C-alpha cells in the first residue's frame, strides 16, 4: 500500500472530523422496490430533505439508476426535478 501524501492525510483528517459517532442517518437507494445501496451519513447536521436531495443528485451524477431514496425510513423521490417526500417505510 502506498503512503499517503500530506494533502491526502489532511483531507482524511478533515473528513474523519465530520463524524460525530453517535448521530447519523441511514440512506437507502431504491430502483422501484429493489435496494440498490445503503450507507450512512457522517452526522445528522442536515435535514432529511437535504440528505435525500443530495443522495438523488449524487446517484444521478454517478449514473446509478434510482427511483427513490429513504432517509431513516422516510421515502423521497424526484418529481419533475423537485425532491418530494412520498411515504414512510413500513
């Protein structure tokens, strides 16, 4: 494994400082009813809406086909370019 540069170490330190270790959210990406990916946020600093909007944007940017996302059990989807809350997971 290659050693990290000073810049890479600084970036890692900055990123790890964002984690609070206690308060985070679970994001799940869906393609219809199939789970595409699940991950957690670093902290709970942003609203569920902001987390959903960003998850949809990043998925689209990286070519991941999703129809909706769940933020801690609350479902959102993009309708005509606007992120909207659609349901709660049961």
